């Protein structure tokens, strides 16, 4: 059954989905990549991380890692 949508105003949408009316399937897709050194993303209380020398190389020769395709 079709939906009737009245006047609307959207000031901004940041990383979300805006849907008006009927929707059978909504599947927002996004990708991201994080480069962090050894022990950099540990969370919790009383963390003891012994890494010695750590080096992170963010160089990515293949450029594309997770392509977002087939958005319907």
C-alpha cells in the first residue's frame, strides 16, 4: 500500500538512511580502514602491553580493499 508523505525538511544526514514511504529492503553499506600500531586499539582496565619496537606501515599498493558494490 503506498504511503502519503507530506511536506518535509531535512537539514542534514550524516552516514544514515532516510526512508519515506514503503520499503521492502534497506541495506546501507559502508567500509573503512584503520591503521594502528601494535597494542594501539586495546581497551579495558589495567592493560599491560609489552610490544618492544612497533611500526605500522599504512602503504597499500592494491588501493582497493573492500569495494562497495551492488547497492539496491
